[in-house]
C-alpha cells in the first residue's frame, strides 16, 4: 500500500518509470520488456485488496466458503459483500471455485476528491498501464452518494481522459471507451464508488456475473440465480444429504447446484473471466489452480447422492433435463413430470433427504389470497413427508 500525492495505491507503484520519474517515450520494441518487468514486480508479485459482491444476507456464507478453501486473509464483512487481501492466484481461485459470490473486484486506488479537475489529476496518477490492456475497451460502473461529484457521466469522462493521458505519457496506445461493451464481456469494467467525497477505484475480475455458470442451456420463467440457490443449499447443509428432492424444479437450478456440491465440481470450470485479459494474467497459474480443484471432483458413479427432479410443467422438466445433462449430472437424477401436491414422495429412514423448492411468487400467483393458500398447501404437503428436512 502506497501514498502518492493524496492517492492511496492499493497494490502498485504509481510511477511510469523509476523512483517516481515518468517513463520517457519508448520505441515499440522496448515497451513489452520494460512494462512486463513492472507488471511482474508490482502486480503479480504482490498482495492486493479485493471485494467480493454477495447477495445481502449471505455474507457469512461466502466468508466460510473462502476460508474453507484458504482463499485470502484479512477478511472483513459488510452488507452486500466482503473484502479480503490476497494474490492474483487467490482471485483466480475465488472466481473459479466460489458458489455464492456474484462478482470479485480488485481495489487499485482510493483518494479524497471534491472537484472534477482534481479527480482527473488523481486518477491520472493511477498506474493504469499495469492493469488495463489497450486491446479491449473500458467501461465504467459508477455509484455516488453524498458527494459534490454527482454527475456520473462527467466522472466517467474525467477518468477516461486520465487513462488516455496516462497511456500516452508511458508511450503506449490507450484502450477505447465503449459504454455498451460492459454487458457483452468485451470491456474492462472499472468500478468507481464515491461516498462522502471518498473515491474508491476498482477493476472487475469476473466479467459475466458468477451466477452465469455456463452450463444452463435452457431457462424458464423467473429462474432462481445459481449463487442464491447455492447459498440456500449450503445453509441447509446440503453436503450432508444423500438425496435432494426438487419438486418445483423449473429449469433445475436447485438440482444443478446440489449435484455440483455433492460431486465437488467447481462452478467456474470452463467459463471465461475478465481477469484473462489483464496484463498480469498468468494462464499457467490459472490452469494449475483448475487442475488442483479437479482432483477433488467425484465421478457420478462413485457417489450415493441422488436427485429427484420434478415439475408439473413438462416444458420446465425438459429444460431441467437438458441442463443437468449439459452439466454431467443426469446420471444421478431421476426426472418426473408430476404435481408436487399429489405426488407420492417416499423416503426411507436410512436416507438423509432435503427438499428444496422455488415456488411461484408475485404476479404468477395473482392476488394475495392465492399466495397465502399456495404456501399453506406447501407447508401441509411438506409436513406429510417423513424423514425429510
């Protein structure tokens, strides 16, 4: 952690050159070697501060998850997430292995600012060339509260001007700015949060939110987010169960997450992340992490865990079947097209069973009286099933 002209750098030396002196213009053939040395020294070799975005209410669940796999240290909880310090390898591993986290961002600077001119000046002291690649556009996600700088578009403009000037100062091509690119994973997203005139600048490491696992090929109405489903299952001690009953399966989110927990399948295997485009990204390090995580995967034939996946809607059941097949979980699942309220759920005493439901809600149920009646019926039906949690 370093201070320079009022800017607190969370991870890197702010200077383009040596001992705080700007780096002179360099020939194209000398840029990679000099820049790569700085990246290795100030980004790859050092610890950083990260913030993990979590569904409010499940912050402790995410904290236990990170600690269970020894990711990071100096964990601190706050509403909607938790911060931790760690290496880039920790960042890779958290993105690949976490079931409950939505997004991970890396803190790169923090400073106090009240004027746009000062914002551009202080943002220009951030060593952007260590974190951004000219090959992909940048976009901005800005949140402001209790600040004199309330115009989010102007904030983005000043920060982009600072980025462009910084790259030019270092003799490098600068990335383009494309506000539309954030949604299609092309952009390098910069998160700027200003609260009480305190500005925190972070870089997205995730790309598409982590609840987009990549294995769900079909969806139904009002699907449950995978991260929320996983957090609920973890809190219900799903790992201790030998049977998961998913009687209102929809597209199969509970079945998918429970199956992956039971088999130890990291949810981020095989998907892409924003950190892959960082100048400091190490593909061998990422592949090593994935290889280590894959050692703990259990083959479907070697587990006693089973899924009963059912729905009254045959289209929803077809979607669930396709999704579980895509995830390699169809072998441990049985699929039933039936009404939960009239189904015959039989569970033996020897089976540790868990029922997980995502029932209809809101407009799909109509008036409040129908909602109340629906949930009464759910409760009565659950009470009639023996040996189930």
